[in-house]
C-alpha cells in the first residue's frame, strides 16, 4: 500500500506538460485566492467566477 501512495504523490508533484511536451504553469490555490473565497476571471471580455466551496472544492461559473 505504501508503494501506491508513493507513486500517487510522485505523480502529483511531477510537473505537467502538454501533448507536445511544453510545461504547464502550476499555481497554488492559496496564492490565487489570497484569503478570499471567490475571485473573478476576465477571459476575452467575459467574466467568470471561481469559488471555493465549504468542502474545499472549486466551482467555475460564467
């Protein structure tokens, strides 16, 4: 069982890449929210809301 946990942790900590091998930026949610529970993202002039739920899940709505 310990080996499974080690492999899972290793996958989580390994930097992600796109299909062509380009690295994907990773931002910690704590850095993104900065003590808030909701933020707005302007994407091409449309506003999206990213919320942190009571169960610590993320919800993105338009």
